[in-house]
């Protein structure tokens, strides 16, 4: 989506800053925000650019480096940690050939840690963009990755 | 029966997205009833109910409503806190995704009682499904004339919008939440003034948790006195428990206050897996104490939670069986707070990193007696000198284990010495 289209969808008020940033970032295949975009958003809302930068750096959802089309977020908080018998993190790192925090070379996946996803009754869980996968097993993780790969190649 | 379904009564019997279903089971009738009551009558009902906030701090609802009523400045706001970031808690998600209209009805009653014209539902960014469900419900309520101007020809106006969090646990803290809605980084404010006096955009603001607001229609329906008869004399009504960890039937259960944790874990949760034993539980979430198995007969009650200086008892019970190393769990808890600290004050920003590093030495069996002393010191300082509830409760799990599991610390130090030798 064009930035101007996103800006026009909201009233020109500071209170919509997070909504604008979230909406725009989600619309980009790289799931990241660039400096000139932040400046444009700041200008539009009549805010100092430094304010927008500080907001972006505060919230963990925002990134200023390009990420994959699919962001894989695994949870490692206590309820998931004690229900994880095989290490979700190691399984994902091995299958993807990257470390947590990195993006695969083809730009398809970024692997991240997330704080508790509020789905501890379904542990262990993984969030892929806006979709939640639960009761993970090694096979289930393989199937999730395969499904995304086959869909994203098309 | 252990469960007592008051606010979850309709869950499972209605289609969450159908406003007709909700109206069919008596939905929005409590709001209509409230419209026929005076504001004073509504306050009296809440006072008699002795309802306390369900988001963790347990603050009496009637006091906040009264403070709001006294404010003459307009506009006034009602905010529903649906940030639910505390590890181990998922009951607000359960309510939003299974009965969204009851939350809207609760907000309507709150708005009418306080003379508020605008509401916000602040939902954590991770809850995409909850946001979609709530958005559809809000639109249906607007269509049906429950939101907007001159609602049901009562000359009462109220509308409501959703705001998304962006991955920050501290934004559940009420002042950080206000900052976030205002389009800023979620760093807390120094209080007082409290939100009821100076809240969103510096206007009078009522902030309550999802579960608290979902209870509003129930109290209007049954009356404050009848509600206060449920539970214990000081902790009235029911509580949603998020049960997770090493237990057979994880999930959300609604029980009256005064039920023991053992009953919840064994009768509702089906106990731990075959051949396993409960080692400990963590109560309330990452910010809560870790207590040994022999204390499970303790009952769910605000006073009991306060004995642990654990104010954030939002009702999580995390069951930990005997397969797990306590120090690995503590390290995970500490990792969480290190990650989520907003960095505004030094004890929390720096202290959590230090505590995590010390805990790592206990995990790796390289800890010394000096480490134990240091950990005790740091935990106390962070607890006492942090600015907001995040820093104040970050060391709770450590402090509680230093008390109940001191031998484990000493044994680990001994193990460490043997490893070196
Ligand atoms: C670090 C921190 C995080 C919090 N997170 C939440 C939360 O996610 N949801 C919530 O309702 N209250 C949370 N609270 C408590 C709120 O500050 C506030 O007390 C609550 O929203 C008031 O509503 P209640 O009286 O209905 O419980 C948090 C507090 C702290 C210190
Ligand atoms: S205690 Fe922690 S989260 Fe709270 S204001 Fe201080 S640094 Fe921020
Ligand atoms: S701990 Fe993983 S979803 Fe809550």
C-alpha cells in the first residue's frame, strides 16, 4: 500500500501514530520502515521526526531493517518453556539455517523471539504474521514451513 | 461444583459474532436497565458488590467510579485494558473472542455511570483474532443503535474505537497505556494525579481490565448485594483463572473466590501427567511468586495474594512439574523483564540484566555464595526503588524462591564448588 493511502485513512492526529505505523509496516513485504518514510509520517502529523523515531525504536513490533515476508515468532516464556520438550527455537534455527533475529537469504522468513503470545493453554506456540500455530511438534513445524514455502513460490 | 459461571455463562451457547444471539440470552438488557437507574443507584450497586479490579492491582471499582463522577471536566473517557501481556494469562483473549458484546455492554454501563462519551479498547498487537472479533462486534453494536449518539433515545452518546499495542508489555500499565494511545512511547508517568483526574489527553479517564468490565452487566443484572454473597467476604464474586504449564487440561476456568489452588489444578486441570509430581507453581504470571507444592491448599483471594506483595494477581496459575530446573525457569522470567523494561529508571533497566546474569551462573553451576548475596540485594533494591509496577514486581519470583527454595540455592552453590574442584 502507498504511504499516502495509509495516511489518508486516518485523522491527522498524533494519537493515530501507532495505527499508521502498524498498518503501513504490515503492508510492506519487507515488514520494515525506512528513515524517509518516518520523516514523511512526522511531517504529515506535524511532529518532530525525532519523536517518530523514538516511538519506532520503543515498540518491538517495528523494525528499521528489512525482514522476511513471513515473520516467525516463537514464545519462550515460562508456560511455553516448560511445555517445550524438543526446543522450538533449535528446530526452527536448524530447519531455516539461520539464528534468531536473522532473515533467510531468499527473504522469505525472519525468525524472532516474542514475549508470551497469550496462548499458553495451547503451548508451545508460534506466530506467523497474524496466524497462530499451536501444540507444536517437530513435524508440525516442518509442515508449516513447507506450506509457506510452497505458497510463496507460486 | 467448583466452577461458577457468571461472566462466562453464555460462552459456548452463542455465536460470538452474532449480536442477535447475545440479545437472545438477555444481552444489552442490563445496559437498558442501567439507563433506567440513576447514576447514584449504579454507584451504590457497585459499592455493595465490593467488586475489585481484575487486571492485577485489585483496586475497588466503586472508588474509581465515584472519583470519575465528581469530575466535571468534559470529555471523559472509558478505556478497556486488553493488553494482557503477563506471561501465563489468556483469560481476556478468551472473553474477547468468545463473548465480545458483553465487554461492549460493560463499557456502555461504565460510560453511562461516569458520564463518558468516548471509549478505547486497547488490545495488544499480538491479538489479531481478538481485534477482528471485537471490531465486528463494535460495528454490529453501532448498527443496532447501542453505540453512537442519542443511544436508544436516552440522549446518552457513546462511541468506541480499538487501538492496537505494538509489542510492549509495560503498555498494560495504565499510564504507559495512556501514553501509547496518545501516540508516544509507552513510558509511565509519575503519579498522582491518577487517570480519573488527569488521564487520556489530560482528561478524566476510567481504566479497567476486560474481565472487570465484563462483570459490569452481571452486577447490574443481579444487584450488588447478591453479587457480594458469592466468593469470600472480602474478595467477592468470581475470578477467571488461566491455567497453564504441566497440567492435563489447560484453559480458562471461572471459579468463586475462596477455592483452593489444589482443587483448581486437580479437579479442573486434571492434575499433572502420569508419573509426574508438582514441583512448584507460579502464581499470577511472570511478576508473581513461585511457591512450593505444599502451599497449594491456599485459596484464591486478594488478601492471600497481597501477602506475597504480589499485586498483579490477574489469575494465572502456571504448574511446574518435577522435570524442570528452577533456575532455568527463573532465568526465563528474568529474561522477560530484561526485554520488557522500558528503560526509564535505572534500577529496573540495569538491575534486571544483572539479576539475569547471576541466575545464569546458577543455571551453569558456576555460582558462588557471593552471587547469592548479590542476588538478594539486587532483588530488594529493584523491588523498592523502581518507578512502576514492572520493576517493582520483576524480582518477585526470585524473592519468593529465595524464601521457599533456599536449600536449592545452597545446593546449587555446593554443586558449583564441586564442579570447580
Ligand atoms: C507492568 C504492568 C503491566 C500491566 N498490564 C496489565 C494488563 O495487561 N491488563 C490489565 O488489565 N492491567 C494491567 N496492569 C494493571 C493496570 O495498571 C491497571 O491497574 C488496570 O488496568 C486497572 O484495571 P482494573 O482495576 O479493572 O484491574 C499492569 C500493570 C503493570 C504495572
Ligand atoms: S520500573 Fe522498569 S518499566 Fe517501569 S518505568 Fe522503570 S524502567 Fe520503565
Ligand atoms: S508463554 Fe507462550 S504463549 Fe504464553
